C-alpha cells in the first residue's frame, strides 16, 4: 500500500470498498431527506403539544391557532406528508439510481420536485393552523396546498422513471417492485382523493367512503410497499428463488387485500361495503404471516453487524400490526374501540413503529453510501434508536390498554362521561412521556442529517476551491 496520507475528519472520511463517486443527484436528494427530517421534528413537537393539552386544559389556550384540533392535525399531516412521503420517495429514487447503476443527467428535477413538495407542506400546515382544515382524516390539508404537493410528487416520480429506464441492471429485484409500485401508488390515490374531495366533491356519505379508502391505502398499502421494500433491499435476508417468490407473494397479497380496507363496521353504508372491508382486513393476516416467514428464514450467518437496529425491529412491528388489525377485524373489536385511543395506538404502531423504523434504518444505511461520508455522530444513531423504541412502547402500550378500558366504559350505562375521561387520563400520562422521548429522538436524527448536509457542502466547496485555485499555485489546506 502507498504511504499513509493525512486523513480527513471521521465525518468526511470516504467509505471503504471503493465506493462510487458521489453522483450529481446526491445533493438534491439530501435536501429532500433534510426537509423530511425537519418536518419530522415539527410533527413530534405539535403532537407533544396536543398530548400535554389533555393534562393541562389551559396550556396555550389563549392562542386560537394552537387549539387541540389544529395542533393534532398539524402533527399528523407533518408526519405523513412532511416526513413519510418525501423520505419514502427519496429511498425509492436512490434505489432506482444506485442499485440500478444509473448515471443520470437532470438532477435539477429532484430539486424542483423537492421545492414544490416542501412549499406545499408548509402551505398546508399553515392553512391548518389558520383553521382551513378539510375535515378528512389523514388529509386535513386545505385544497389550495394540493396542487403544489401533486406537482412535487409528479416531478419526483418522473425522475424516478428516468432512473429506472436508464438502469444498467436489467433484472428487477423484488425490492424494486415495491419501490416502483409505491412510486405510482401514492400519486394515484392522492390525486383521486383530491379530485373527489376538493375539486369535484362528491355528496353526502360518498365523501367519507373516499376518505376511508384513501386513508387505508396510504397507511397500509403505500407504507407497506415502501417499508417492506427497504427491508428487502437492506436487510441481509437469505437469497434464492424461494425467498424471491415469497417476496413477490407478499407484494401481490398486500396490493390485493390492503386496497379494500379502511371502512368502519358501523359506517352508515350498504352492508356489503363494511363487510367487504372487514373480510379483506382479516386477509391481511396472509402477508403479515408471510413477512414473518421471510424474516425467520433469513440467513443468520450472513447478518451484517453494521445494519442499523431500526431495520431489525421494523419487520417485527409490521407483523405485530398486521396481527392486531386482522384479529381485531375478525373479532369485531372496532365495535368497542372505534372512538377510543386504541386507533391512535394502532396508527402509531404501523406509522412510526413499522414505517418510521424502516425509513430510519434505510436513511442510516443509504446516506453514507450516497455521499461517501460516514455519519458525523455515530453514537447518536444508537441513542435515537433507544429513545424511539422506548417512546413507542410508552405511547402505544398505554393507548392500547386505555382504549380497551375506554371502550368498555362507553358501553357501560352506569359510567358517566366525566368518569370515562378521568379513567382515560391515567393512561395518557405515560403516553405523553413516550411522545416526549420520540420527539427527543427525532431531534437527534435531525442533528445527524443536518451535520451530514454540512459536511457534504463543506467537502464540495473545498473540492471546488482545490480544483480552481490550487492549479494557479495557491496552496489550499483541505
């Protein structure tokens, strides 16, 4: 080997193994991820404010923009549209371009799409704070923010299609199937729901049907595609035709069964609609069990110790989420827990537990390979994991237990509304602690991503100076 050269800082040391040069599209993709990390902190902050309001009714009560209904909606929409969609889309774009060995021009398309999307998210969240809520669950964004969001996702999807077309790898892996389907699935359900709820609104209960359909497809199908695609691409699972067939079986069953769920059993609709939704919800047990088989059948001898612990837990949370949803639908559990804290607990388990952990693990694995940089603060990754895991347990377990107790109290004519609220409060106190731990972990995640962005910009600037000034005879210390 050649004589050892002065090494840069740990944060700027290139990865071993002959990593490819940083592509031109790395920086706009990093901006997309940095924006997602920022909106994640915004989401956890507003969710924490909403949780505190249950213990202190006078907390921020003098500010109309910070009433419970608005801050809760901001927290939910900032998580879904500020973090989940851009982070999941960024992983799919990286997978098409890097794993497909694509060398693409037009990196500005990612920057344009990123700008449209983040401006749309900011516009929508400010509209919610002003009181312009749509009233549809998981789509409280006002109608005037929808065109910006749609333009952003379409431009990003166009670049993804170009990356997929220009790939040098001819055979698509199973993880490519998941990312490709997610790339088309979200624009389809988002545009359909927006057209039928905002542009050409349907009448009466038909609006609720569209809103339930959109919410179910977003939380189960799209999140399932992105999260499972990340696990298949990054976890050291056993390889072979059997595992590939199992992965494709999970793919098709998730699309087939997941796209019909979401309609409550007590919805004032023709009986066949809630029954059909319940049947397909029960059938979600099939992909959940298949994922369990895929994870259990992984080759433990080939496990990579550098895989972030988030990825190890994400698959288990997906299986647990699928079991609870399927068994709950089979036992008609929603007749008891429909208007309780059980549903928020289930959404947090699937949204933050499965999808969030999968995306955290994907970003922690992908970003160093994308930028050929090591993470600036390695210890923050494990601290983020422990905070996120502890926060998830402190939030979901009391909510699940409190939801069942609250549902039984609602059905008891001898228990007053005041008593129901008082009994539920003791379950909300540890849940607030859980949301605080989650928020703290999200701040650490933002710090690490922001530091990586700073290191990348610093290295690019110093490299530019070295290429332009150094040839002229001016010494530059890197």
